[in-house]
C-alpha cells in the first residue's frame, strides 16, 4: 500500500502522520520540544530541537510503515507559520534561537511604523495588519538588536523551510524554499504581485538574498537524503502553513467554506476563492494554497486568535488547577455554567478582530463561590467567545454568515465546547472524524502532486464528520452572554504600557 507522510511541526511539538490512498491514518508519532521564555512576552524555540524531533518522528513512522510492507510516495510539511529561523548556509547551524509567532518583543517597532504612516501600504501589499505576530519585524530585530550578521551565508525561513533545507541535504545542497501560504505570513511577500517585495524588504531593512524561493504548495520541492530523513529517499511535494493546511484537510475547497482549529491558538479561515479581496478591518487576507503553479492561488480570510488551547496549558502548568489537559472537559461540565466568571486569555495580547498587542489576560466576575470548575468552564467558553467575534467580523465583511463551521484541534474533543460554539454562532458545528486535519492537508497537497489523489474534489470525497452540533441556546441569552464577554474584553485591552 502507498502512503503519504505529513510532518506537522507545531508550536509545542512535531507530529509525523501517515495516510493511505483512502485518506485513512496508517501510522503516527509525536514528540514535544522545549519552550523558552527569556523575558515577559518573549517566546523562543531552539531550531535544532525542532529538527531533532522531526527526524525522530519521521524515522519512527517510516520504520512502522516499512515493517508493514508499505511504501512512501511523498512527504508533506506543515508548520507554525510566522516563527522566524535564521541559520548559516555554510555550516547549517542556527544563528539565534527561533523567534516564535507568539513573541511580542517588536510591539514598539510596530507602533513606530504605524505612526510613520506605513500601515496602509503594508495592508494593501500583504493583507496583514501591522503586528509583532508576523515575521518581518522579528527578522529585523534579529538583524539589529539580535546581532545576527546580514552576510552572504545568512538564510532565513519559517519552520517549513528549515525542515525542508535539512531533510534535502542541509549545507550539502539543501533546498531553500517555501510556499505562498507561508510566504504570505512574513509581511515581506506581496500577495497580489505574488513575489517578495523590494519595498517591504527596504522598509524592514531585510536583505532579499536571505529569503527562500517560493514554489507551489502542491508540487515537488526536492528529494530527501536518507541519512537526514529517517532512512527515506522520497520527494517532499507539499508545503503549507498549518492553518491553510487544516483548511485543505477539512476539505474546505469551495469558496465560502469555513473551518476553525482549536490548537495552541485558534484560527478561523474562510475560503474566498481565486480573486484577491480588499483588506477587511480586523481580519487578515492570506494565501490559502497554490496548486501546480504559484499563479494558481486560492485566498482565504482569516481571524487569528492567539490563545485558546494554551489557556488549558496555563490551567495545568501555571495554576495547577488540573493535572492533565484531558481533565478540562469533565471538570467544566461538572457545573451548569461559569457562575458569571469570564476569562479573557490575552496572555500575549489580543489577535483578531481587536489586534491589541498591549492587552493582557483578565479574569472577571469572581465571587466567594467561584471554584476551579467555574474557572475551567470560563476558559473553555473563552475559546468559543473569541471564535464568535471572528466569525461576526467575517460575516460583516462578506455579508453572509457561514452555513456551517468545520472544526478540529485538540480542544474540539470537548462536546461542551462544540455545543457552546454552535449556540454562539447560531449555525451547525461539525467535528472532523480525523482530528489531525493539519497533517492531513499537508499529506493531501503532497499526494496530489505525486498522483496519489487526482484533485481537490477527490480530497473532498474523503471528508467525514465525527459529530454535529446544532444551536440550542435562546438568542436573547446568547446576546446577553456576548455583551458581557465584550465588557470583559474591554477590561483586558491596552493594559500594558
């Protein structure tokens, strides 16, 4: 049997995930890697840690498939998107820890650029808002405050590029490339011209020579070297940022289809087709994928929520309210409601639709009767409230609410969250039967390039729901809860000076 392996390089760990030609899982492996928080608001990774666990999980899955007599047709890569990796082309060594998408150290620089009047141009060219979330100001910080030399050996990439370069040879001929979905998150790529922007590179003082080539999301990038890729000599034929890959894995291949992934953060994406829309207040315009050529582009409208699943990690690791993330759902369900408690998990600022880098986490409504179950439920409900804000912004922009929302990600296993989300949105919520939709999307993109699947329509035919949730809350109750949530959000905003 022929399989495709996806490498899903997330924020806290890397998963290797193999699927067969029917889109069914055949093998999987997962490893976490350390997180580094050198200062408040700073988040870093060691790029060597990411590579190490990538090779370990890839080798484990390859060995399992080999023992079963199954062959590997291709590898797809999906990744945490805006995270910045810089390395030396001649030695292969990272020149600094990777600066993670959650990192807020460049908030003041973004303020300076905004005050200087640059945001409208950036918005038109990239579809992004001027926020430290994106790669450009992080890379600029590395080249100045971070002490990284902008010499001929400097290579920059998002995590997909770092992995691709190493699997295909590293300093001995590795492929230095990315795809449009990742390039469009750097704030250096013009999504209309479909190329790196010399104007943006000059604005951020970034040398164009350090940037990777941009190739189609579905197409052959290079061949892995067995000594660097768990014994595999196979083509890497698909790359996409994690949320765009999840949109593809959720088979949202037609305009208007919408998904949400409840991961470390949550990301609501709506397929808007091949025509580049005008920028929308509070939302991002991004490249979803390109099939075959970089001119064959599908765009998406996105609302990025910085903290959802990470709030559960905070309950576990920061407050020790729970010992294991799996306890969250049962604990939250042990009370009928949150007891009037609202948690705004703005631990690294607020993303869409607020885009407030200076917001900070807030808990309101605590009384003497508040217990750990109320706090857990308020954290779960905060995921749905934040998602509802983004969907409302998308609806205002498009004039049409989504007919349904397809969901995935670790927190989506909680029926409480799924039902509350349907109640707030007023539309059905459908949970994917295969939860690893991010990895699935990367596998589909690679498999289409190598002929395992013939088209997105074939991919669409493989999608199945695990469960569906229909709205049941009284609209007046929903409106009252949303109004109280917005009062809580206002108390979190502009907290940090």
